[in-house]
């Protein structure tokens, strides 16, 4: 006869939850982890386990709650920051996600975690989602400003036409002349609107196209555009200053954890040229990406 919940320890309940998780029974796994937490509420790993299950169940707010509990119990709970970041991305809260993801990445590197590459990808995704949100806001703001100015031109042309019609009423003249003058006013308004569009387009050629930096131009440690990329013996590229600073503290590749020294670095001239051209063509916004 299986032991009752009261007879089972928190560890036994955790192991039972793990088996349900491995079998894809998320609800049963969540139940076991919750029972384990009721017995041992100071074990942060129980909260990260339940957060992982709740991630599978798409209950992202609950994931964040569990991750917050795990982090409060252990400030070095890398998985707590990692999963919180993933949940926040799903909830379209990329700015918050980025903070959690960056902390998770720093902990992953410090703890020599096998998940460092996966965490780095979440940092990059949070950064990209944050930028996309900023770009949507920028485009909406620009379009709103453009539309407001167009409305002013339209209102001005309508006022001129109204004045013209009133003058016609007071001093009647040929109907053809009136319609001709109205056509001129409308054409002037159209030209002004076209000129306005051109001004906005020249100021920002990418106005209707969200701007984005390709992943291969980004340094995998600082998550900024590389300016002096170097390549390791394993084929990974990093910005020279960033990887050099890392190697002063650790003699391993931050992502693969394989042995690495400064002497193993070689200039990546082809990538450096691409980065330089991209920054030159996109000066201004790209440095803030």
C-alpha cells in the first residue's frame, strides 16, 4: 500500500513529482511539488521545479511567483531568474525579462552552468523583444505626429475652400472658376502632404520598417554589437575587450566551458568589416540597441 502524503517526506514527494514530470503529467507533477512545498517551504529547488511545470502549463504569472519565492530563498538561484525571464517574455514584459535574464547569465557563467548558452539566448531574445516594443512605439509616435500634421494641412485647405465659397456667395462669378480654384487648393494640400511624407522619410528612411541588429553581430557576453571581434579556436566570436576581460578571471570559454586563453584568440577580420559597415550605415540607433 503506497504511503500517505503525511508519511512521505518532502524529498519523496519531489521525486514523485519528478517522475510525473518525466512522463509529461504536468498536473500531477505540480500537485506533488505543491505538497512538498507545504512540508518544506524553505527549499528553493521545490519552487523552481514547480515553476518549470507551470511553464509547461503556460501559467506564466504563477511561474513568476514561484521564481520570486526561489530567489528570495536563494539569491544565487540561477534557474529562478532564468525561468522568470522566460515567463516575462511570454507576458510581453521584455524590459523586466532582460534584467532577470542578465542576472541568470552572470550566475550561469560564475557557476560554470551547462545552461549558459541557453540563458544567453534568453538574454538576446529579451533584448530583441524590448527593442521591438520600443520600435513599435517609435513608429506609432512618428505616424501619429505625421497624421496630426496632415490633419492641419487638410483643415487649412478646407478653411480656404469654405472662405472661397463664401466669397462666391457674396460676389457670384463663374462656377467653372470656382471649381478650378478649389482644385488648385486641393492640389496644393496634396503636394504639401507629399512633401511632408518625404521630409519624414529622409529623416528616417526606416520609419515604417522596424530596425534590428542581426544576432551574428552581437557579442555573446555583453550582448552589444561587436567592434573588434575575435574568434576562438572553437569558432566562437566575441568582442576582444569583453572576452579579454573575462579571461582575466577565468581560463575557460564562457559558453562552452572549454579551456581558453588570450593566445587562442584570432582577429575575425571578415566579421569586423561587417560590424563596421553596419554601425556606419545605422549610426545613432544601433549603438543603443
